[in-house]
C-alpha cells in the first residue's frame, strides 16, 4: 500500500455510532422498564428541542397506539350507547328505564367529549362500517344475556344512525 494514500481513520465515526447505539439501547431499556419515566423524559426532550436524543422508534409506536386507542374507545362507547338505546326501546321494564337513560346520557357525554377533543374522529363515527360493528356487538351482548333471551331485538337498526341523532334523539319516544 502506498503510504501517501492512507486509509481514512473511521475511529471518530465508529465512536459516534457506538454512542448512538448505546443511547438507543438505554432508551429501549427505559421504555421497557418504566414507561412513565420514558414518557416524562421524552416530553422533556421535546420541550427543549432535543430532537436528536429522541427515541423515535418507540415514540412512533406510542403515537400510533394513542390514535388506535381513541378509535377503540369511540367504538366501545358507541356500542354501550346502542346497547342501552336498544334496551330502552325494546324492553318493557319501567323499573329499569331510569338506569338505562342515565347510562345513555353519560355515554352521550363521553362520546361528545371524545369528539370535542378529536374532531377528526367524527368522520370515523359517521362511518357506516363502524356503526354496523358497534350495533352487531351491542346486539350480541344483549342476545347472550340470559335476562333478555325472550326479547325480540331487531336484526337491523331501526332509526337514524347519524351521530348527531344518536347523541340527541330519545328514540324510545318515537318507537
């Protein structure tokens, strides 16, 4: 080898790569051992603009999880709402009406809160597939309940499925 053509010294780059790998390993360990501390650390890094030190892989995973969580919560609340609307409309039990109406009102408030915090989810809740899945789940829950085996719940929703109506209309008054 010609001494005039020296091989480049990669030692500083190797050290930097080693440091980055160590940092990523430490972040992964923190993420897996103490999620709350990892969240606090990540928030602090974002606040001071330390974007290079962020645990990007786990941050993306957490953000995706949050988006999915909101959609799941919306569907669960919609299922509860439909379940109790069906009870109130199709089960003759004046003794239970007040409790079902309280659950309907609390669930409507919770759905409004979710949509207020994340207005883009209104597109999700107006999706006919989401409504149909929530309706099917509510119907499955009711039909599997031994207290309601004699009740003839309809196979399809008999009212408007628009979110504004679901959050405001007392369907039992028009049934």
